[in-house]
C-alpha cells in the first residue's frame, strides 16, 4: 500500500501537524520506507489469531461513586497559556 | 574518606545509619558532582535547594531514629515523571514551561520512603528514541566517552549517564521498548523494567500506555532491588496496575541459583551477531552453568517481527496520548487565529522531528481503511510474540539474551541518522519483552574491544522480578565489571 | 397508522433513527472523582484527569456501570457481560485529551426494544440497536467575548449513555412518542433526569426518505444536538420534505451533518471540513475490559422498579383504569405514585377521573409540579371517599376541592366547618319537596298528565333549595313517591 503526497497531507492534518510543501516528497519517501519494513508482518498468517491489546489480564476495578477530587480551579488553570475569568481562552470558534 | 558519591545505595544507607556522613553532606557532594559535570547535560532541571531541604529532614529523621527505607538517598528523576511544583518537560518544547500540580505515584512512593530528589533527568523527547538525541534540551553525553562524544542510549539516557557519572545514587527510568535496559547497557549500569502493571503509571507522561513501565537504573543489582521495592505496588489510580503484593526483592540477592533453568533463544544467535556480544553471551552462559544453573535452548520464532509490531502499536497509542498537547490548558502555545491553526502551529513547533514522525505513523495505522492491515495485524502479531514467551517459559525460569547488539555510538552518527529504521533496530532484543509485558533486567557484563560496556539481559516470567535479581546478582558477582 | 407523504409526483415514506445521549445520574464523573454538579463556577468541578493533564489516568465509576445496566434492562435489552472501552480521536477545544473514552466494538448494552403509545391508541415496538457508556465533553462558550471562545470543563467527564435506535420510525410523531417514553423510563429508573432543555438528554436525528412501499435504505442526513421533542419532530418533518424535493428534482441526497435551526425550523448544512472526520477508534489501553457477572445483572434486575408499561397494565387490569388514563398517569412516576397513594382503599377509577380533570387543571393553573401540589394524595383519596359514601355530592366535592387547593386542608375538616354534609334526613328533604310542589302547581299538573321528564326539574329545584346538600338519590325517591301518589 503505497502512500502518496495527498495521504501524507491528510495524515498530517489529522495529526494537526504541518508539513511544508517542499518537504512533502521526502516525508512520503520516508513513510513508504518505514511501511515497507512494517509490511514484513504479512509474512505471517494471522487469520486465526486473536488480537492482543494489553499484556496484563487484570480485571477492571471499579471506583466507588463519591466526590473525592476537583475543587482546585487555580491549579487547573495555572499552566494555561491563556485564561480569562476562570475559563481557558482560545481564538473564537466559528460553529 | 574517599568519594562518598561512589558508594552504592546499600552502602550509603549503612553509612548514613552509622553517621559516617550526613544526608546533607551527601547531597552537597552530589550537587557538586552535578556542577562539575554540566557538560554531560544529564539534568534538564536541577533542584538543589529542594534537595537540601529534604536532606535536612532526613538528617533529623536519622537523629530521631525515624529513618525510612530510603532515608537520605539522593536520586535523579527521569523528566517524564510528574513532580509536584517541579518543572516536568518530557524533554519537549511543548512542555518546557509545565509545572505539575501533582506528584506521580512512583515518585511519591520514593519520597514517602525518604528519598531526596536532586533534579529531573534528560531523555529522548517523550521517551521516543534510543540515543537521547531527540531531546529538545540537547543530547546527553555518555560518561564513558573518550575522544568522541558518545550517546548514552535512550530514552532514559540522562538516568543512565547520571548514575554512571555519580551525579545521583540511583535514578528512575521508564521503558516502553528498551528505554531502561539499553541506556543502562550503554553506560555500564544496571536497570530493570518490571512486569507491566508492577509500577503505577499514574503521573508518568504517557508514551505508549500498554507498553510503558517505570523502573530503576542503579549501580548494581542490589540497588535496583532496593529501589524497585519502593517504586512498585498497587495503585487504585492506575486501572492497569496489579494488586499483587511486592515481595522483599533484596532477599533474592545472592540466593543460590543451582537448578535454575536458563533459556537461550536459538533465533537470537544469528550469523551477523557482533563478536564481542557473542563472546560475553557465551561467557555468561558458562558463568551461570558453573553455579549450577541448567541451560536450555528455547525458541522464540516470531521474535524477528517484534520490531515492526512495536513500530505499529507504540506510535498508534502515542498518536492518541499526545493529542492532549494542543496549547490550550498547559504547555507551549503557537500563534493561530483559528483553532485548527493554533493546534497546527502549536504542535508543529512544539514537537520535535522524531515525535512528529511517530505521531503520523500512529495516525496512519489507525485511520479508516488501514486499521486492519496495520494496527489489528500488529495486535495479532503481539499475541504470537507473547505466546512464544509463554511456550518458552514452560521449559525455563529465565531467558538470557544480550541487551543490545551494539555498544554506545557517537552522537550524530551518520548511519543512525540516515534512516530511522537503523536506530529502531538497536531495540531488537528489548522490544519483544514490552510487547509480552514481562520483567527484564540489564546488567553490565564487560567491556567490548572498543572499551565500552556491554549489557546482558535476563527476562523473567510475569512478576518473577525476584528470580531475575537472584540470577543477576550471581552473574554480577562473577562478571567483575568495573564501574567508572 | 399509515405514514405517507404524498406529493404531486409520488408517495414517500420517512425513515428515521435516533441517537440519544443521556447524562448518567451519579455523584462523581465517570472516570474521575470530581463532582457532576451543574451550575457551579467555571472549572471548579474539574480534576487533573478531567483536564487531560500529562500522566493522568481514568478510573471507572461503579455507579455509572450500575446505572447503565439498569437502563439497559429498562430498554428490555441484552446486557453484555463483556464490554470494552475505546478511544475516539478528534481535536476540539472542549475535549481535553484529544480523544473521548467511549465504547465501540463491545458496548455494555446490546439489542433491546421499547413500546411506544401512539395517538390512535395503537402501540408500536421500536428496536434498540445498542447502548454504550462514555464521557461528556466540556462546554465552549462563544458569547462572552467578541474574539475568543471560553472553555469550561465542569461538564468534561460526566458519564453519558448513548442509546442508538434502529431506523424504525416512520413519522415525526413516532419519534416524539419514543422520546417521551424514553424520558419516562429513564426517570422511573432514576438513571437520567431527561431534561432536554438543560442538555442532560440530547438527540441526534438520522433522516432518510424512500418511495412508499420500498424497503431500501437511502442516504441519510444527521442533525446533531436537537434539544427538544418538538424540535426533533420539526427537524424530521422539514428534513424529509427537503430530501423529497431533492429527489423529485432528480438530485441526490448527500450524506452530511446538518444543523437544525430552531428559529426557522429548517435544517442547513454545516461548514464542510477539508478532510472528513476519521475518529481512529482503538481499544483504550488505560482501561482493561469490563466484565460483569450474571449474578450482578440479576441482582439489578431483581431490584428494578416497576416500569411505565408494567404499571400501566396493572392499573388497567386491577384498578379498572382506561388505557388512555393509565397511559397519562403512568408517563410520570411521581404522578403514578401519587395516584397509587390517593387510590389506596378508595375508588381508583374515581381518583383517576379526578386527577385527569380538576386536579391536573389546578396544577396547570398554579404552574406547580405534582410534588408541590397543595392537595395531598391522602386528601384527594379522602375527598373521593366522601363522595363514595354519599357524605357530599359531586357538585359539593368540586367546591371542597377548590378550598383544598387554596388551604391544603383535609376535606373532612372543610365539609365539617362549612356544613357541607349532604342532607339525608328524609323529613327535612320532604319539607323542601312539599314547598317545591306547592310553589309550582302547573308543573305538577303537567307531570301528572304524562310529562314525566319534569322529574329532573323537581329534583334540581329541591337540591337547589337545599343549597346542594340534599342527597340526590333520596330526593329522587321521595319526589317520585309524592308525585306518583
């Protein structure tokens, strides 16, 4: 499955990253190299193998429903690049 | 008295109890080493004042007999662990002004046991890299460097370099594909990545959640056992943490290994194996055998697929884990008149090249139309790799392999930088362990002909860290590796 | 009911499916210990987990799971003992982690069905495709600053249940009936307050049309976050008309997300993005699979409250209510509970009649909810009892009820104090009758000549002179006796 420039642009946008037009070609070549290597996986037939998401099989523990956290808005906001009136502020979003 | 910073943690603890020197003196000695070794670039953030305050408290505790398990031991913390009120950067521009209002569980365990934090150690940006060259704060220099500046390995390069150069008594690291073991090997240190779920991931900046695990890097096996003892344990803030009691790891040190079955994976014995690596691997086998261990040949047939599997799964999780760095709630913010501009400018400037490469690989393998071909395929391969280990462990207690196929290489090495895959291949012996969630330790075994340290890796069954310490301490004793 | 849209050119049928997001009632958020309280100052009920701080991890709230299982049982749905969480990746300012933790491949609740009651008295089964649990986003506030959007994360991480129906609706009315029924079920269960205007229940509407009689599924359009039952019905109506027009002008409907504009009732296309969304779902590595035991599910099933359909049936079968009255009374659990309390040991049918007429009218007029009613359930029951025992007449009862609505007093006390007891003393009534007969010789004459329908007039006059207190059946009896002699 070869990756073309348009695909690189799409992946970059989905990742919210910018690739300058003059770097597109290089990026494409590099991705194709990496995916050619990754496609070695196709040497193995895995049609009867169940996927594995995690190495540990702990059962999910549930937390009691109690308010034990929050109520420290200053700490929530203190690292914000822009905060006004106790809100995080971003450029106007046009719906 | 000779240099007190060269003592191991267990020696230091004995000396502190014996009042040979105070925690404050010790801390000042480390701070002075740090001052003299700034060129190594091991620390991103130093917190001398905080350390001296803690040391004072430790001295009080010793005075009143309230000393805890790690009272007064000065440690370096990989800058991936969030530390309350101490800047935590993940070696990234995007977090270079982030001051967490909370403490990670692992570091808070260490603090509760009386450890002192000297500062935050350099690493590959977001732990993505094997040479520490992707750090926004510049590369760390391997203390073993002579004429040419060498990499310390990565991603926990700062941790390994700081331990090797005695800029801390021990350090925390994290390991997603070899990030504790490979730099430990490159710098002549000992490091262990415990079983997935052994240490809480709460408060550790996430790279690949299903693979990340914290562990210590220290001067010897016993120190690793002591530090892991403190770091490990169940945490209800991490749903993947295991509720299994932590055994007394130090008790395994020096325990007889006769009858212990050591597996040697035949697939790892390839033709192009480095001569030095092969020699020390053989030597290790013989040393263990002499102590009565039984050597078994085992097979890990899918091991050669571990790297491509890893380079699908880890970037996939990373692409999602790193979506939160958007310039809105914390960290660096780029210019942007619209939200999308703001995101793109923030992330394009805030992340380094390797991180961006992995985010894009991860985005691609999860995207519609490619999920089955790459992500699902890799999840299935992960199962096969896991099954290999489980089958192998039917015949043995531990598996012995080299840690890395090479020794530390020069910073800016043309071959490594020419193609990202060249760098990825250095993790060939370590990544499969993360995919299977197993514990594994690297210890220094000797020097290669180029005068640089080589490491051996011992892989254990889930939660068999004790058995690893047992065999590793035996091997350590026989190998007579000489630290800096 | 046939649901056909007939144009000059053809007959069309509407096909609608709904996706409803329901905020789970719980004290703390689904993946953190922060409060779910609504209306506090911005960013107060936010934990480091909710703010997506580095290294923060989700932990699942037990109550949210229980609420989801309860809701699943209320939807007559299959509860999956194995379910998984997934991440849905997208960037938005009020989504702090850049992904939503939701369920994708393995939801906690599978297929189910809900019976809706239609205006013509018929009912219809609506299929439930699935229900999963997930976290809510924060809120973007666009109107506080001319050039900035403000982000409040108080809502971020509140638990949601997303209910997805099958495309079973054929008219706006069916969709409306479903939403009312769903809200009723959720409120009975106490799993969601169902307030669409406050956003605790939000509806996405998928609309397509097809030639009547065909069973194809054509391209659908989605309208997100339509926030009232009325608007959902309007959106369906107008979107269907739009699509029919497109087809009848030889066009093609494009799959897109459209926005419903409540001010015009119309739908319009939302701004198109350069690239379509690609949510890149994958298993949430921070949460192991959720495994429930059969025993756990059975325990919840055993403790489940009686749901509106069962209650309605019981009211019809054992209490003699009409299906319509039973439906109205059972829609709201508080009303049904009030009814049961009021009719305890009293004539249930009469209590229902009173509730459906004077009682609801009084609440409406006073703009009160049932739990604020000045007339208690016990007092309404007692009032009915006074009528049944002939202590007061129906007419006097209305007067007593008016006083009860003002003072909240019990009816016995009012009747006693105001001297409103029916007169059953025959001597007293006979005296009044004699006066009526004496004063109206013409009518007596006419009656005797065969105009027997004047009997009612005599009864009326007598009761009027008794100021309503004479017992009508006694009056009737006595008049007959006197006139027929």
